[in-house]
C-alpha cells in the first residue's frame, strides 16, 4: 500500500515549455511534487527553470502519478492549483491513496469532493476475496444471522456483490 505521508513521493512531472518544444528543444526537468510545500512554490520553481523565457507557457511533457491524471488535475498543458490541497485531504483522511484509486476505478469520472465523501461513507476495507468480504459482513453482525447457520459463502457472495463494488481488493457499498 501507498504510505499516506509519502503519496507525493512518487508524483513527478517533466516541465518544458511550448516555445522550446516548437523550436525543437525538449529542454526541461523532472520535478518531484514532494520537494515543494505548495502549488505556489512549485510554480516558482518552474518559472526559475525557464527564466530564459519572458512568459513561459509550461508543457508537462511527461508525468508520473496516474491518480492526479485520472482526477483531471494534471495534463500536458495544465496542473491544478488544488493538487496540494487534495493530497493533504487524502493524507488527513486516514485512508491510503490506494483506496481512493480503487474507488475511482469503481466509480469512474467523479470530482474529488464526491470521491472523498464516498470513500469516507462507503469504504468497508480490504479483503482477499468476495467470499472473505461477505463472511466478514456476516460475522460483523451486519445481517444479524445466528452463528449456527451454515452458509455457502461463494453463492452468498455472488448475490451480495450486486450491492457492493470492488477494485484491487478494496470494497465499497454501491
């Protein structure tokens, strides 16, 4: 799992400019987002990197952080001012970035506020299989079934999973 305090450690961007690119140069530099305390500090570093241009139009020629891209916070021509705020919310949530990525896989295109609320309200945990998840639901008294009842966990899981989502072992209420 991704360590919350280090979820920016793997996020990096290669910053060039459109002017350099259009003149045949790929000059730029990989910037690790974790090296900057906020968006303003990151932007300052990008302007310093391309100080040879009067008004550089930044081009993010490559980046490593699929979650930020899937959330629409990062693209070739855009980096959102909200990146650091969102990462801080994830850090403070008590859930790993992997949980948010799994929920995003289940729900598809969704804004971060809705994703955050969904994870906080409907995340059940990580389980090895649907059967393990369903057995946990029953043993947790979610369904108030007496413990002497014998249950076919595979058949029960197939039925119950209509009401839940799963991605990479993470389970959510649908």
